[in-house]
C-alpha cells in the first residue's frame, strides 16, 4: 500500500528554509512515509486526532494520516524547540 505525501504550503516553505544537510535528511524521511506512514519511532500526539510526530535529528515532522484516502499530510517541519 503506497500513500501519497502532501505538504501544506507552510510546511513547504519551512522545508525550503532549512540548511542543505538537514533538508536532505528530512526529504528522505518524507519519502519513507509513502511506504510506512507510521514507522518505528513515530509518536501519536496526545489530544489530537490522527496527528503524529516524527523525529529527524533536531527537527520534528508533524503530520496527519488519512488511511481511507491513503494520504499523509505534512503540517509542519520545525526545530524541536519550536515544534510544540
């Protein structure tokens, strides 16, 4: 089952502003979400329906999974001190 990964415009801008080495790491994690939207190490955020957090070094990828439509929507990509 392959999921489609979509980025909100705000998350897209956050991704563009990252340093190159961080950008490449994040893109690899995003592409991996196509195969497994809930990989090992992912955390479901409390109090939020179907919202997850994925670590990528000092950065966090916040996203929502829609299993019915097979879509992963990236909400935000932020440094850990700004993520929550």
